[in-house]
C-alpha cells in the first residue's frame, strides 16, 4: 500500500524519510576508508571514523569542494581533525538500522530484482536477492515523496545507465539500504542516499547526486 504523511503544508507519498542526523552533513562517510583514483570532483564534506585519516587515499582539496574530516591529521594535507565524525558515524548506523527495519513494504521482489526499464512510484520496496539496474530506471513522484529500497544482496548499476527522476522527485528523499556491495558502472548516473554495510564503488566517469 502507499502511505501518505504531512511535511509542513505538503502531502508526501511513501514512507517517512530516513533521518540521517549528523551523517547528513557528509556526502561521503565511511568507517573503513575512502579510496579515490584521480581526478574526481566531490562537492560536500567527506570523512572517516574511527579509522585514521591515512585511510583517505588519492584525494586532496583540489578534488573536494568541502572539508576532509578525520580523527587525526594523517590524511591529505588539508584534513581537518574533528571528533564530530564519531557522532556522524553513530547517526549513520542508526539510519541504516532504521531503513533496514521498515516493515509492510509496498512490494517485495519487484521485477525479480531487475529494475531496468521500470517506473517506480514512492514507497517501500524489499528484495531478498541482489538487485540489478541494467537499463534506465525512472522514479516518478513529487518533491516531498519518499522511496526506501531494502536490498539483502548487492546492488549493481550497469555502465552508462541513468536513474531518472520525474515529477519533481528529489535525491534527498531516496534511500538505498544495501546489505551487500554497491557497484555503479562506468559513466552511469546514480541518485539518492546509499547506506551499505560493505562497499560502494563508483567506476570511471560515474556520477551521483546524493550521499554515500
């Protein structure tokens, strides 16, 4: 079923959004490290905790329009030492647990795990398998509508494939909770917040609007 809730004066469809807390201040946040092959363009703050700044590899302030935060100064030369990362990590884990724990999905095993070619309305969707996006995916809804995708396996987006937002849908209201790995193919375009227990890999030329 499709839920409705009120955000300010607007009626929103789908589940209530996942609250990110301090994790929402980051575009990339990791407990285990961030590895980059230059050159990339990242707009927003990135950070690691509790692992040291030395686990931020291949990045500098030329590639990051924002701050690089870590628990110590062993990362890139422009690293800011800031304990707020510990709070952000905790909030990230709370957000993952929240997204994973949502019940009463609107659909289970949609597309048998293949989302390519589908147009998906706001809602809560659940898979007990890996999920593939082999051709373009459309998410159609309003500016306040919410999507939560619960994926028990890996999430793989093929090379050159786009996630298209229609009707005013916004990346900040799209949440991908993935127990396995997330692989975004070369030159692909991704939208939303990725919450994963393992690994996120954006391949050469890939882009995204959202958070990792």
